[in-house]
C-alpha cells in the first residue's frame, strides 16, 4: 500500500498518454501554437507499461487514461490491452472529449477498458464550435451512444461550467439523466492554463446550479456511479442516471485525495496544482530498475502536498504553472 506523509492512501493513478488534443477548448488550450512536448519526450507503450507495473506492485489498482486527448495517441487500444493485463490493475478507465469515441468504444471495451468519462460543455452545435473551436458536437453525441452501447459503464459526462459560457444549459444537461443511464457531473472552472479565460466572475455558485438542475434528491451510496472522485451526487425523481457536482475550489476535498498523476513525458505529479514533480523518465530510460523506480515513487508520494492552493491564487489565476493537457486534468 502507498501512503503519503499525511496518511492518505494512494491507489489511483491518472495517466496522461499524450499532451496533444484535437480540440482547443477556450478555458484549456490557446487556439494557436499550444506548447506540446516533442514526440521523443513522450513515454512509449513499453515505458508506460513498466511504470504502471511498478505502481501496481505498490497497491495502485485504479488507472485512468487521460491527456491531451488519449484517443489521438496511435495504438491506444493496444496499450489498453496491455495495461488491463497488469496484475493488480482492477479498474481501467478513460477520459475523452468523445470526438473519436464512436469509432473506438467497442474495440476499447474488448481490450479491457472498464468505463469512460466524456467531457462535453454544451448541447448546442454553434456554441460547441465557439467553446471547443474544433470538432463537431454530433461526433461527441455519437461517441456517448457508442459508449452506452459498448457498456463502458458507468458513462459519465463532465461539464465544466462557466458564467457566460454555458451556465444556462445546466437544466438541459440534467434532463439527459432522465431517460439514459448517464451520470452528468458539473465541474467548477479552475484557475489553470494559459488562455486567460478564468476569472473569479466566471464561477457559478453551487446553489445556482442546484436550482437549475432541480428537482433533485441526494443519491444514496448505492445509487452513486462507480468512481473514486470527489463529486456530490443527486438524482432526479425516477431518473436513470445521476447528477454530480465537483467543486475543487469551493469545497476543499484534498483531505480525501487518493490520487497522483503521471504526465505524458513521465513526470510524477503528486498534486493537480503546484510545481512539484519527479522525473521518472530519466531513470526509466537509464534502465534504473524497478526497485529504484518504486523508491522514487514512494518518495514523491510521501511529499504530496496537503492541499492545493488554487483559492489563494484566484486573484492571479494565470500564475498556475500547470496546464491541463500536460497533466491530464
Ligand atoms: N481530452 C480529455 C477530455 O476531454 O476529457 C482529457 C483531458 S482534459 C484536459 C480533462 C478535463 O479537464 C476535461 O473535462 C476538461 O474540461 C477539464 N479542464 C481543462 N481545463 C480546465 C479548467 N481550467 N477548469 C476545469 N476543468 C478543466
């Protein structure tokens, strides 16, 4: 078992398989010339398998593939197949923008993927073009249907909410859960990235979201979808799916944090925010051996910060050194 210096058990690894993305969401990536890593910096499939095997030997059992957009990494189903066979990995999931999911959902399921989270911020095609700047809403909707059809369940939809961007669509997203087993989670915009989009005024109070998504009752523990995250879950009367709220800034959930992140270029990042990171790629490429890698991982996790300091940085949001695509959200 892996524990950090504060006694939190770490059992969940978010693994960025590429920092490249086929979208340029306004709050995440600049439209022109995002600073993607050179291809040679990215971990190969063999390197990812070696690192995940080391994490699994230390008790990490839940792996989420993220990015960038993981489905733009060539050969992702083959990597999924290899990761799903690692002893100790018992929950392998994927975060995707859904644009390419229609063509991959069944193949990924057959390769051993358990479930997907699909990011989608609007149900309006013209607005999609403004927010995501590339891609097409219809492809994402097909991706959602394909995920349901392939039983990549629970299928969660992640909606980043921002005032003036999509805060009038909370009711429409909530209504999606009425007929289909979709689990819609509204996510607070965070002061990350270099797009200059974030501002404190963009934040939508939880109370406003709750009233737009109404009628809601708290979901019982049995009704909540499988997952390891910090959402608070509700259900509309008679609905097939659930509605969750994830407020990284307003309701600190760092005390229960169970996760670390591995960037596409092999840096172990103990906290979503902050500057700490431990390079695992260099020792890996120097054939340092599994014991050295495990010692580095243990040491990085021991030093995991107690909490992020995003609230303190609200006044200077662009001061964040991180951008979501390199660390995988
Ligand atoms: N491409 C995949 C996807 O779309 O899910 C995985 C990577 S994406 C960076 C992961 C998540 O981070 C997405 O749901 C995205 O909306 C979210 N995200 C990016 N920037 C954010 C920000 N500043 N605040 C809150 N969420 C953000």
